[in-house]
C-alpha cells in the first residue's frame, strides 16, 4: 500500500506473534487477509504455516 507521499507500507496480519507450541496459526472468520500474498490452500483452510508462506 502507498501512503500520501508514495512510500510503500508493508504489514503482516498478525503472524509475527508467538504461536506457542503450535506449528500453525488459524485465523478467525471475517478477518481481513492479504489475498495477493497468501497461498491458495491457506485461503481455503485459513491455516497459515511457514510452509504456506509465499515469497
């Protein structure tokens, strides 16, 4: 996203937090998702792991 001075603003949607002993993060319904950077299987299941990370 660009701000008013045309600077790029990059943000995640919460995966920077600690997930404890779990190896995945499940996002709740209705939460915004950056569709352009998310793997298709993560969109379908709403489960995010380091293996589903799109680079």
